[in-house]
C-alpha cells in the first residue's frame, strides 16, 4: 500500500532489495543506509535515469530497456497495483520500522549444501556470493519457485 512506501528500512551494508515482478534488484552498497522504501526505489529510478541521460554512446535498445525499467519503478512509487519487495539480508541485521505487516522468512541452508568452511575461507567474496546465490537458486527450485 501507499503507506508501506513510507516504512523505514535500516538496511545492512550487504543487504539487497529485490522487486521480483520486475526482476529488479537494488544491490548492496556496502554501507548502512536508513531511508524509506519510497526513497530506496526513487534513488534507484534516479540512478538509472542519470545513467542514460544525454549519453550518445549507448545502444538504442539499451536506452529503451532502461527507460522502460525507469517507468516501471515510477509506477511502483504511484502504487498503481500492489507489489512484493524482498529484502535479502545475509547477516539478518536490517530492520523495518514499523515492522507490523512485514513477513520475515529466515533462509535456512542445509550444512551439506554449503562448501566446507575451509573451501569457503579460500574463496573471494565474489566466489562466495556466487556459491550462496547458486544455493539459493537450488533451494528456490526445490520449493517450486516460491
């Protein structure tokens, strides 16, 4: 609802915000941020708009695709229809205020699915993120995509 857009999110540095029906993700910015959901989405829209604004070196198809995403994000700000927003916070350090009406589902990974700790220690952060993303994709597939 429109009121939900004014909910404050204390976002942990490694947390990401996913808008599933747009297949859009607001990535981790590696710093703690406190803002309303409206402002997180508006900032993503502004960043995309400024990325293509006045650029002549971009392919026309790319500009059209980014422009369509910008329009979809603006539609979210107008709350033309209800939508889901998923916070992926591996550390579990993010907080919504107020938190009533927020559904929280901790991600439980099976120990056997993760590489051994010794292997994880030898991975770069990117390799570890890729391994965790693969785990999440496998778990999502097992649950029927939900």
